[in-house]
C-alpha cells in the first residue's frame, strides 16, 4: 500500500474529509451513502490512478487527484476521485469530483 493511500485512509478515519456538491449529487443518484464511500476507501488496497488537476482554482502548482476503485463492505464497487490537502497541519481528503457506483 502506498504512503499516499495510508494518508488518505488515516484522514478518513480521523473524520478529516469533505464531499463536494457534485459528489453528494452523484451519491444521491446512485443511491449510495457516505458510509458506503468511506467503507470503499477503507477497503482499498491501491490507488487506481493519480492525475494532475487542471482546475484554475488549484492552490499549488502541482495538485493531484487520486482515483480509487474499491468495494464497500457489501461488495458494491465504488469509484471515487479526490484530493489530499493539508489544513492546519493535518491531512484532509476532499471528494471533489465524484463518488459513484463503479461501472
């Protein structure tokens, strides 16, 4: 398991995470809960892909989005994209793009 995935999992275990409006909307459409998404991250064994953010609002020159595909506790595969940032010295994971059932 990569160090970045460990940091993402620790942030989630500590409650240091946020969902974007888009993530909430997609979760509602796919009938998945916050718990489903958090279980999926906790079950992940690897980061599927890391991509560079193209957002004009990014705070730093290099900002990465992490794509994780993993099942929740019931085996439902869930796809998430988010970024890991430091806030007041602590890692916070933002589900900024999507959280939805994996195809």
